[in-house]
């Protein structure tokens, strides 16, 4: 099943109640995580792991061999683009990516609506992989992982009413988002093999948005801790840096509450989506 990075199980977890519970899975090329909540939105379990690319890791996890009341599955891939709704045509969605990346014949292109942004998120993934997920999780709702994340960020940004940069960390990838009230200014994904790469792409985001790092706050979420070197590096260049807290109706148990919940922002956003 790969290497488990963290594994949280609450005392209330009971396999017998899983058919009444909800499952949210976030998966990428070589890392995945999932969240299980009961009908009262009480968090029962969270697990994250690294695994070989292409491995059907969920088939050897006994928690995932049960039927759930609802299953949400989200793909976190770096090959995506955001198209304004006024320019979007479902028949042409493959063409939106062909100028940005090389697409294989075995890949399909999907699109998620982003009504909060009046746009569509268009993304590519392997067709056989998608078919395998749908066979394994019959009736699951499928999205790109950024779709629910962007919705939650938009809700937060509208409430706070000012420009912000958001940085999402996940398994060596940095996704940066620039939002000004209800407008998306920038969104992109970057591979970051070195610590200084994170800083370079963060400052690039500020530059592309034409914002001053001393004036526009930065909010972090995903797999980054307060003692991380990249966090310390950001503080040298951005005046206002902090971590996002998970909003919404989820109830965190005693074990999950021991961890900073910005680690679970992406899973929580997926769970709260539709």
C-alpha cells in the first residue's frame, strides 16, 4: 500500500458504520490521501500515503473495501487550465490544453464548472486510470482537486474582502493562487525539487499579479509545517504570512485536533463540496 505518511483514527471509528459514512479521496501520480466522516460530519479517519505511480493502492486498504453512502474522488494533477465561461465549449475542451502540454491518445480531458469564478477548470488524465477508479468506486463524484479548493478560497476571500496569495503544498508541488475579492488573478502549478524553487515561484506569482509582497498577505495550506525551511524563507520576503484554518461544518476529533488542520484543507474542501 505504499508508505503511510500520517494515519489518524478517532475512537468513534467503527467499520460497521462505514456504509452510512462519507468518503473523500484525493489522489495524484504518486501520493494519495482520504478522509472519512460520519453522518453528523464527525471526522472518523484521515490517512495519507506515498505509493508507486500507477499502483492501485486503494485495493489493499481494508477501509476502502466497504460501500459508502457517498464517495468523492479528486485528481490532483499539474496539467490544467482555467477557461472563462464565455469562451468555453465542451466540444473543444481538448484544444484548451493542446497548446500547453502534450496529450496522449490514451488521455481524456475533463472539465469542472467553477461558478464562483464564472469559468471552467479543464484538465487531463489517463482514461484507463479514470475507468479503474469508476469501477472501484461505483457512483463516485469525480473532480479535479483544485475545483473544491478554489471554491473554498473564493468563499474565504469574499468574506475578507481583500487581495491575497494562497500557496498549496503537496508532495513536491506548489500551486499558487492570487485572488482579489471575487476575481481570480493567477493560478498555476510548479514542480519544486529544491527549497529555493518554492520562493522563486511564490515571488513570480506576486510579480504576475503586480502585487507587493510587503502589502498583500500570503496564506499557506497543505503539506507544510511551521518549522519547515521554506516557511522561514517566505517570512524573509513576505510581510504577512500565516496558515489557513479549515472552515465549514466538519467536526474534528481529539486525534485530528492534535495536528494543524491546514494539513487537511484540501480534503476538507473536497468533503464540503456538493
